[in-house]
C-alpha cells in the first residue's frame, strides 16, 4: 500500500490533501504538528512519502524534515511553501526535501507531484535495476542494486533522488548534462516544478561528496550548459 504522512496544522488544508490523495489510492496518516508527526513515524516508519507544511507552530517543517532525514534517506519528502517565499524552497531542499509545492495548488498538481515522487522513490522495482550492478569512477563506487555510494570505501548517505542523479552522471561520465536532461531523467518529463530544483540538489550533493564543496573536483559546473562528473 502506498502510504503518506501528511503534516499540516491547518485542518482544512490537511483534509483537502488527505481526501484527494485517498481518492487516488494512497493510504493517509495525518498529523497536526511536527512533534506528533515524529511520534507517528517513530512508532511505524513504513511511509513512502511525507508531505510537510513549512509554517507550523512548535517544530516547523524545516526542523521536521531534518529530523526525518536522520531517520531515513529513502523516505520521499515534499515541502509545502507559500508562492512568495523563495528562500523557503531552497532551504527545504537543502534540508533534504525531494520536492516542494507552492500554495495555492490544485488537486491535480498535488497528485501529479506525489505520483512523480512515488515513482522515483520506488527503487525496488525490478525495471529500475541497472544492467551494471557496480560502477567505479576514481575513488567512488556506485552499487545500483543496493543503491549505495562509497568514496574511498566509506559510505555516503544519499536520498533516493540524490542517488538517481548520481547514477545518471555515472552512466555518462565526463559528459556535460544540461539541467533539462537531468530534470527529465530524474523528475520526469511531466514535472510541474522549476529547473532550480536541479541546482539545489547539485549543491546538496557537493556537500556530501566533495572535500571542498565550494571548489568541486568531481561534480563540476560546465558554464552555459549544466554539470559534469569528472571520472579522474
């Protein structure tokens, strides 16, 4: 069963989300606060996706996202933010969210974004296993069956979306990939959001894989085009 944790302090909005997602076949568990959400998750952490409002009293969505990421890198996380709060979008992604939805949103957009993320985090599907179980580039070893990345023998924790980005680069080493290529490959051609989500995920990846994220040697920018993974 596809299971979603909805965390929203405004009951009307939470009910709107829950009703529409239940109609689409998702199992829904609701929480009215970040604190309640953590209690629910710790008691039964078998969720596929968490839908988090940013602006909540007490524990806000940013803090909750960070706490959930300490518990799971596989959980899909979508943040809900007001349209004018640009920094909220970036901050949410840097905290480990996979996507964000700006308010107000329609039932069709909500469902499209949730469906898209569910497909991306459903990494146990047989068709998503690469023909090559391990790809080695320099100090890095990517295991496509276990969905792990090691650098010099040490594990690097990646979210499922981060893993798919790295996998795409490993399948195309030393090749410049533009943002649209990455967006279509990882988020899908029908993605509703903006290309900046690629840039923020690249920043987040650099913080995990680079010795000096501000001067990357592996995941580099190709000005005017996009990004490239240096295999040397």
